[in-house]
């Protein structure tokens, strides 16, 4: 039989279904009895937040493409319409499973811990009185009931706002005609109200239950025939004509305001809603039935974050974790001297992000520092990074490239951009048509020896100390002249579009990153064909770029052993005979969000390690300014391999393995083997112990243990001859 071309649609999984599979892995954490109970509630809330963003951006994109008559076909051979049909069906199943988790698993488990979410009708007298006083004093003054009629049009429903719909009938007159009422629940009000309990339990009642119960006070003169809470999700994509905009900042600001009023994409509504209400809402918002989701519980499960945050039960949460503090020098001269002598690698959140903040703050206050340049993609609303840049502005040259189009962080970035401009910071917004996603900080300093040198921070994650506490990322502090020179050239590219032929030793998208990534894979392919050591280990958030996937398939055919640690979506199909039998794909979902990007190449026995901000996705490789950088220090490369990559490949507790049918499953435990959690292990390393997780990691052994476990736990196909001909059989 003839071998099929590597671009055959059967060799590619649908990336959107695979994203939903990632969210299902998060849902599995909500169902995992090994996780603390309130953390399980939090994981369920995270799935709801993730699904919101998926609908706002991805599902909206399907609808836009369908509306514009797009005939584009994805790598898996599907059109936008076919993708929407596939995804909407998968979403329906997922939402059903979310509510099963809440109703059948979490609610009973919470009740056993004396944590209850009760109906208003079932409250004790004192609790009922608390709810009534709360309604009269806090809720009622903020409500604006609307009865829809010719003089009162259907109110505009804001994106993701909780609303309550009513079927009404006038008590006098009206000829029995039904009316439609709509009430928007103010976002400033808590969605769960804690009420007193005579038995000492922790009791809550939902806000929409309180409002619905007292709705008669709002609609006096009407009989309420039926009601239902609902929520509309709208298209939240930004549609900018950047080349035409006089001010990108003003254009983005305007679009962010309009986002709340975008086209309706999804309706979530209580499963018990009367059909008259559902039909009216579907008609009003012009929604397809496939995008109507009936909730068997709280309409917005994301609000369960409140339950997690407000319930005073630390015994039902993860034990607090304090990252290891990394101190680089005791003052400016010693800090810069230390970085000049040796590159510093910091692994977050296991090692504190304070070292990065201190690097910038020290530079901001150091009179020897002449200039600071930095990119900002996402940062916190009260950011010490941004405050340090503001403080430095009056003392030295400060340039900041702010990405205004960072999805769902636009408003925060606009506020910081205006604050920077007010104090004289040179603010740029990157390049038209390209998001600036690279994580770069460049400091120019007149050192005590009279030489002017550059120092840089390059990272895999955002300049956000808040998320750095639970995102897994890597930071490099370096004074390497080649790297810092290239970082300088990238800033020139961002501020003046001064493009260089290349930015070696860095890979820069969209200039040469895609080409270089494929070239490194092809180099491993050549090593394998010549009988040299050849292996690729890559850790990323997503893998969907077709040229990269085809290069990995060719490498597998040639005998390259490939381990991919992909947190989210992947289009690559592993384990196909004749195509990808040497490729293994796993995903790890746990306490911390896996966010670092690491690319390891065996390179014929001379390993190379690259880190960066880019996944192997088209948007990262062609539509953003991204940077991948090498680790030059052999000791740091060895640390990446031993302490990090081998440990991730050893995980048997939070790992799910992708099969060729597109489904993920947990590896079967081996009798007598420890259930090893890489995140628990790395917390133990940070705390100075390999045994923080008890039975999850054996005492002693540390790095040696993980390497030996990799060798025995992974069913590598190295027993087969490492030649191209070993995989010539057709699928």
C-alpha cells in the first residue's frame, strides 16, 4: 500500500475539540477525590471561566466565518460550519457533565462538611430574616425591573450579566395578555449570600433565588406566572482596522466598550425555565438551538469562586506554599556583577518571582542605569513592575511596549499606558497587525569599570507577579553580549520597524521562528538517519501548526524519539504506525497552570535547550512578535533536563496520555510503584526536600530517581531499528 501524504486530514485532530478535551481534564480535577474539596469547587469554577472565553472568542469566530461565507478548510478537513456543529455538540455534553459534577459529587461532599447551598424556602427563620434584610437594604435599591411593551423595548443585556426573565399577567385589565419582564442583576452584588445557621453549618443562599422570591415587590399589579435566570454571552473579539486608526489606544478603548454589546453567541438558562421564556429569548437574540444551554443548577458556575474564597475552611484547601526566595546580590553593583558572571535561571512558582521584580526595582533606583526597555503583555492592575517603571521615568530613559490587544486584559493595559504617558515614559503599541507577546526586559548600565553593558530578562510568562504564584514559568537573567544585543535589536524592530536579517541567537516571530523551529526538528531527523543520538522533548501550551506537525511526523519516521508535554490543544495524532509511532503526547493538569515553553534537542549527543513565549501554533509563529532563546550555560541545560523535563515525563499522578483516537487517559499505575506528582516534587525541591508530597515522591534520589523512572516508565519505541524504513508500513 502507498504511504499517504503527511497533510492528510486523518493525521490531524480538530484543535477546538482538543481544547474542550483540555477543559475536560480540568473538570477531572474537580472530580478527583485526591484534591481538597474546596479546590475541587475552584476547578469547576475554572472550567466555567475557560468555557466563557472559548465561546466569546472561538465560537464567535466560527459564526463570523459562517456569516462571511468562508470556505476555508482546517487541517482536519472541516469547514467552519462543520466545526461549529462538532464543537456545539461537544459543549452540550461538557455542560451536562459540569452540572453532574456539581449536583451529584460536590454538593453532597460539601454537605458532609456542613457547607450547604440552600433554597430560600428551606431557610430557618433567622436565616430567612437575614436574606430579607439583605434584599431590602442592599439589593432592592439597585434593581431596575423592566416590563417589555411598545413603550418599553427589550433592554440591552450586557455580556455575561446574570438576568432574570419573567412571564407576567396584569391583575386588573390587560385581557389576560401575558407580558415579558426582564431584570438585570447588578454585578456589584455577591452571587451567594452567607446566612446564619443554628446548627453551626456554613450556609449560603443564591442571589437569584432571593430576587426571584421577592420579585412580587418589583412587579406590583402583576401576577408572576413563571421566571428563570439566564445569561447571554456575546462576541468579544476585537475588530480593528489598525492601519486606518489614528490612535490605536483610542481604537482599542472604543472596541473594549463595544465588546459588552457584541452579537449574542450563547444562551445559558435554568433547565426549569418555561418554554415561553426560552422561545422569547432565542427569538430576541437570534440564536441557534445548538447554542442554548440548560443549566441544572447555578446559571454561572464561575461564581463558585465566591464559595471557595468566602468559606473559612483552610483544611479543605491546598496547604499554603511559600516559593524559595532567590537573592542575587545585596545591592545594585553586586546584583549586576553576579548576573555578569553567570546566567541565572528561575523556575516559577517554585522559586519566587520577587527576584524578577527586584531586578527591575533595583535598576529603576540605580543611578548607574541609563535606560530601561520592557514589553508588557499582561500584568496585574496593581503591578509592582509597572510602578517601578513609573518610578524610573523621572531618572532615566524608559521605553515600554504595551500590547493593547491582549485578550481580556485590554482595559488594564490601557490604564497603565495612559499612566506611563503621563510621567514621560516612551510608550509604543507594537506593530500593526501583530500582537507583541515576547517577554523582554533590557537594562543599559554604566558599570563601575566604565564600560556600558546590557542586562536582560527573558521569560516564558507574563510580567504579572500575581499569576506567577500559580503559573509554571521560567525566567532567565543574563548579560550575555549576543543575547542582549539581539534583545536591543528586537526593541528597535518594535519601536521603529527596523528589521534585521536575523536575530541570532534568538528566534523571532514572525521573522524566522517558524523556519528555525522546523530546521531544528529536521536536524534531529538527519541525526537519526545517520545513527546519531536523536531525541526531542518539547513542553508547551498548544501544538497546532501544520508545518511543525509534518516535520515531527518526518522525524518520527526517521527514528527520532519525541516526547511532547502539551497542556492544552494539539492537532498532532500520536502513535500512528508509519507516521508517528515514536511520538508520545501527554498533558499535565494540577495545582499550578503549566505555562512554560521548553524545547530540548539531543543534537547528536550535544544537547541544546531553548525557552520562550511561543507555542507551536500559527498565531504564535506568524501573527505575533515572539521570542525563543537558547540556554548557553551547560549547567542550566542540565538542570532543565534533569530537574524539570525528566520529572515531567515521570509524572504518574496528574498526567493524561493522548491516544491516536484523540482521547486522553491516565496511565495505569504499576504495582509497587509510587504515584509521582511532578508539581509536588518540585515544591519539595524548592523547600529543600524531595519528599514534600509524602508517598508521591520517594525519599532521596531526587534527580537520579526521575531519570531512572523515565527510562522504565515510558514505553519508548527505541527497540525498533532507528531508521526511516522501520516505519514504512502504511496506515
